[in-house]
């Protein structure tokens, strides 16, 4: 039997492609001297354990940032259990892990610099191997282990991996990162196994319960062997008598003990059917008992999930990093000029930093003690017994719980106007009746989705959710803790999709440092444009993305507010809106980073032939044909409709004009500068514009009346642009007519109205005179007529007669295909 050659070759091709697929992941059991793993093959070039539970190789930790890690290969998401270079990720090109001929295993970065290495130089090591326990070992030819990853745990302990006097576990900085955070699990000098927060300002022990002594906590400090071990059954035993057991005790289950980034120590089991992790034990059932969680002056609250917030009279230092806590909104002085009062924060305790402790003290006496002592910043009054007074020299480890039998009383200057302290706290959510609720929703969704990769210190940080807490009455951030998330949400599928969302959005939007942007723009060398809101420069990011960097001129906002506002724009995602990739907020610098749009702005093309005072550089400008013009009109309308209706109702552009409509390489329009009106107009009451914005000629008449501004100002601006697209020249220019200033627009509209009225519906010959003569008759009459009609209705003096942007889109769509 003979097959036709075509079939033979197809079959051959299939076999070939199948085999090449199958071999695309190379699972190695050993790594021998002289061999390497390359970062370029990070997904495929792996060292695996014989039972394939664990894999080891390069792991992506950020945009172009990789670590050398070991992870569970069997869980749905890669669960990293060990990392060689957690605080020093390497480049995505040219980095490698090699077992050198001198017996050292080294991780080198793109420039060849050694980021990490083992201490086995000159030994008999001849191969590396990943054991079924998840231990990466270097062995000599007779099988002796000369180095093992178990000796340097990161945030996770695996069964059979001992914790000793030489090792400790350090939490990750934030969810999704592996960089070192501030929480530690270790044997203290007195032989007791502890959890501690070791932050930039303080360190504080929080497990076992710091209110009790070692023996009350069921521990001992007499056994100095300092060794603890988790076994395969799920039992953890320590030489200080600390012990705990997984709720699913038994063999055959994959387990890990992880010090999560929220400071809680949790034991997890892998559910092999769903390939997900469940918590089977945790050190602190109440997450707010973790010290240091909310930084200095910060308070952890259950709502019911744990969140951080600042008490009255204090404000957040860095919304992206709660470790920095809150700072007072006043200067604490000790002279007699400053009068102090107290604000009660109910059911709240600040642990530690007691100046003094007075049992059986009245509240008045406690106040007096705190007022008299200059070092006193607050006191906690417990209602147990006759009342106990703790005066505080500093506020750390704050937490609020409805069952806490007492309150914190903050000593604040009277000049702060304590009665209005709550209301006067700057909030991200204004009480704007029209926009309030929408905005709050938007915030909750958006801000939580901005993940920041700070390349400066090479630490990835997660931003946190924002929400509004009525109890304290200020904006606060919620920790989206992996553990908390896991406890509350694991298994119901929400967390997974949320995290996917996280990743998708986060990869695009982040905070940049000023130095980074200075470098990207070569110290703001190439200016792309200049406008009322700032100057735009071209730049190239480290990952080769070309960007437009806008330096804002008149932003009066604080960093916190700016950050929140801008994060919202980061979420706006529409093909007709310029994508924002990030921002920078450092000192007085406020910059926005946008995608770079190829073909400059609409005015350059539209008015290239006419005398246009604003277009001094017309490189690459060309006459737009009719199809392109229609597409630009429609796309711009869609972008504005999205801003007004679909996305976030409160986004009014306020400066719609051809200069703000950019064209990509397909001449698809992208609206720039939306939302800027908000950034520079804040600080007043709600969403009132304190001064006129926009550009003369494109501004609706109501700007000059004392009425609230609505989205109809954009409809007006769009109307002018639409008519200019048809006419091919500026209509917004003002000319002197009989000694009075008048816009070309008015004459155009006047002529247009008359012509439409004069003619029958079927007769559209009038259109000829009104369309750009440069097109030489090459245009669609029906479309042109419709556009003129729409344009005229958009520039109605009475804004209630103007259509909405949604209606404009609908009207344009109706005549889209009629050519
Ligand atoms: C390498 O370091 C580990 C842990 O510090 C130690 O136990 C081991 O003996 C060292 N190996 C060599 C060859 O120095
Ligand atoms: C100290 O702890 C180790 C490990 O748990 C144990 O084997 C040893 O018996 C303990 N020593 C004493 C004196 O209890
Ligand atoms: C606190 O003092 C500093 C420096 O003396 C000053 O710049 C700042 O404005 C003061 N803050 C308040 C709230 O008074
Ligand atoms: C404040 O109280 C502490 C503890 O009682 C005391 O040591 C300190 O001297 C007091 N400071 C002042 C200024 O009274
Ligand atoms: C304190 O704030 C309230 C509410 O904002 C205001 O009515 C009152 O006049 C303020 N008092 C002082 C002394 O500023």
C-alpha cells in the first residue's frame, strides 16, 4: 500500500511538530558541573524532583525581573517555597544559573555580576539535584550533601526542613512578591520560638502572646537545642515546647508552613483535586494582633476583613506602603502655647510604648497625667476593674475590635478643631452628590488593582484596596492579604479571577520614580507638545516601550490624593482613549506616563494647509481622506461616550479640541488629557470648578455663566471639532466682525442651519459648499450632511438641547455603512 506523498508529508510534519512540542519543556533530574539554566528558557528549562512535586529554575517576579526559585509544580499557581535572590532579581536576558567547574553554583546577572552563590568553592561537588522534599542539594560523587537550600529558608518551611538557631523565616514584603518583608519567625536568644515585626522604626514581638510570660504561654526557655520541625503528618514540634497540628493530620498530604506577608504564620495543605491550598492552622486567628501591620500611628480594624486606617488628626504617609503608617497633621510642641484636648477612638488599643501604667485610675486623672507629661501622645483607658490608664509615648501596633474593653484617647492640639477633625480629614471620596457613589465604587476597584514595581530598590509592592470606614471616618487601605484572602475567599473562585485581573491591569500601570523618567526622557530632551496642563516629552522605558511623559504644571494636590486619582485613570481602558501606563509623584514633581501615539494630533493633519497659528511643526502631516475623517469623528465620540457614560460618570474632559485628539498609525483617534481637569481643580468643595478651563473657541457658553459644569461642555467641544473635521479648517478662531469678536463657527452654523432648513430632506446638494474643498468632492454626502447636523446640534447655546455623547455615537453609527 502506498500513500500519496502529500499525506506522507503531512503525517511527517505532524509527528515532527508533536515531538518538538513534547520536547519544549526539558525536565532535568540533575545538573552537572559545567552546565547552566538560562533565563531565556525560564518556563521550560527546569530541574525537577523525581516525583515531579517540585521544580527549580528561573521564576518571573516582575517585568523583566527574575529569581532563581523552587516551587510546587503541582499546585495551580506556582507556589514558590525558596528563592536564592529574593531581594535582587536578575535581568530577563543573559542571566544564568551555573554549576561551575570550581564546584560553585552561581547566579549571574546580564552583566556577569554574581548575584548569589553557594559556599562550595573547591569542594568535591559534581552535581545538583532537587529532592522530593523540595530540597535543592549539591552532592559529591559518593552522595554526600555539601550544600542544601534547606539551610537558607525564605518565607516557607517544608516538612523535614528543620528550623534551627542558624535559620529563620522572613515574610515576603507583599502579596505576589518574594522580596523580604518585616516579619520574622525565629529562635530568640532566650531559646523561645517567636514571631516578631522588625520594621524601620520599631521591632515588636507578637507571638506567643506578649502579654504573658514564657511559661504562661506554655513554652520553656531552658532547652537550648533550638530546633523545630514540621513532619509529614502535619505536626510541628519545637524544643521550646511550642507545638501545633494541622487540622487534617495524616500522611500523604503535601504541606507547607509559610510566614505570610501579613505577619501571620500559616500551615497549608495542598488539595490535589483542586490543586489549591487550604489553611489547616494559623498562629494568630485575629490578624490585627500582628504587630507593626499598619505602621506608626496606624490602626488595624476588622470590617470584617482587616484594614489599616489613620486615626483623627493623622494622615497616611504613603498609601502604597502601610509600613510607613500615619503622620500627625500638626506639630507637637511642649511649650504652653499649644492647648491640647483628647479625641476618643473607641474599642482601640495601641500595644506597647507605655510611659506609665496606673491601675484604678479615673478617666479624668488619666487625662491629667497625659496632659501634664509632654512625652504623652495618647493614652489607652481600659474599663477592666476600676479602670486602668496606660499613657503612651508613641503609637504603634494599633488595633480596633468591638470586644476590646476600652478606648484610646489621642492628645491633639485644640487648634486642630477637634469637633470637625473627622469631617476635615482629607478624603479621597468627596461628598459630591452626583458622583460620590460611583466614585467610591471606582476607587475600590481601581486602586486595589495597581501593583507597583519599584525598580529602584527592586522590590515589588502591592498597593492596597481603598474603602471608606465610617467608624473613624477617613479613607483607609485594606490589606489584600494572601492569607486573609485565602481564609475568606479561597475555594469560591473569586480570588482567582480577581488575581487574574490584578495581574492584567497591574502589569500596565505603575508608579515610576522621577529618576527613572528623567532617564527615560534623557532629561526631558524631546518635547512633543505643550499645553495648559503641562509639557509632554518623548521617552523610552527600560523595557523599550516608547512613552509620552507629561510634566504637570499646576497640580495642587497632595501625593495621596494624586495617587488615588491617577490610579483611576490607569484603569480607563478604551481604544479611543490614550492609555496611561503610570505616574510619578515625588516631592513637588507630578508626572504622568502615557502610551506614545504615533501620528501626532488631529490639528496637525486637519489644518496643515490652512494658516494655522498653532501648528508650527507639521512633519508627517497629510490630508486626511473622508473615510479617515469619519472614523476619527466616530472614534472620538466613542471615547467621550465611554468617559461620560460607561466608565466613570464623573469624568468630564473639559478640553476637547483637535490638539487633544491623537492619531495612531492607523489614524484611529485616541483622546488625550482626560481627567486632568480634576487633578488641577481639586481642593475646592466637591466637584466645583474654581476657574474656567478649556480652550477659547471650543468652550461652551455656560463656562461664562455661573452654573455647574456638566458633561455637555464636552459635547460642545466635540461639536466644534466635528464641524472642523468636515470643514478642514479652524472654526474656533475668533475674528473681528464689525468691531465685535465673532467665531468662524457662528457663521458656519448660521449658514448650515439656513441651508438645512431651506432644502428638502432628499436634497443634500448644500453639503458641497460646507465640506473641505481640499477633498475635491471625494466624500460621502450623506455622512457629511449627518455630521454637520450633529455638529450643529452639539454647539447649541442651550445645553439641554445638545445631544449626549451616547446619542452622537448612535447617530454616527447609523450612517457609518451607508457608503
Ligand atoms: C556552607 O554553609 C553551611 C551553612 O552555613 C554550612 O553548614 C556548610 O558547612 C558550609 N559548607 C562549606 C563547604 O563551607
Ligand atoms: C530539648 O529539645 C529537644 C528537641 O525537641 C529534645 O530532643 C530534648 O530532649 C530536649 N531537652 C530537654 C532537656 O528537655
Ligand atoms: C510644622 O513645622 C514645620 C517646620 O517648622 C512647618 O514647615 C510645618 O508647616 C508645620 N506644620 C504644621 C501643621 O503646623
Ligand atoms: C513623663 O512620664 C515619664 C514616666 O512617668 C517620666 O519618666 C518623664 O520624666 C515624664 N516627662 C515629663 C516631661 O514629665
Ligand atoms: C470647627 O469646625 C466646625 C465645622 O467645620 C466649624 O463650624 C467651626 O466654626 C470650627 N471652629 C473653629 C474654631 O474653627
